[in-house]
C-alpha cells in the first residue's frame, strides 16, 4: 500500500486516531475499552517514526515498520474482541 509510505497520510491517520480517542472518551466505560485505540495509536506512531528515521537509518525504519504492522494487527484483533465483549457479554 503506497499511502503507508507517505508521511502526510500517516500524519493524517495519526491525527484522526487522536480525535477518535478524544471524541469517544465519554462513551468508553471500562479501562479495557482503550486497548484498541492504544494499538492503533502505537501503529501509526511507529510507522511515522519509521518513515522519519528510515531515511537516515534504513534498518531501524524497517524494524519500526514491522512493529507498526504488528500493532495494527493487534488493534484489529482487540477491536473485534472488544466488540464481542461489549455486545455479547455485557
């Protein structure tokens, strides 16, 4: 995906995640409801740092990009688990 290698798009995604966190703060009742936002935030942050540092230190950029992908996958999994817990259990 080409847009994941653009600082502009990752910066926009990063700001959108922060806005989602701020706007949904009152609707999240339990502490574990923030886990998905945390993983998405860390994924966007790591990808932004990978693009910034990857210019001078390509090895660090590649590792940060891999870490960002892991955080994004964990964010999707935690979002699904959170939805199951909120709508199925409680």
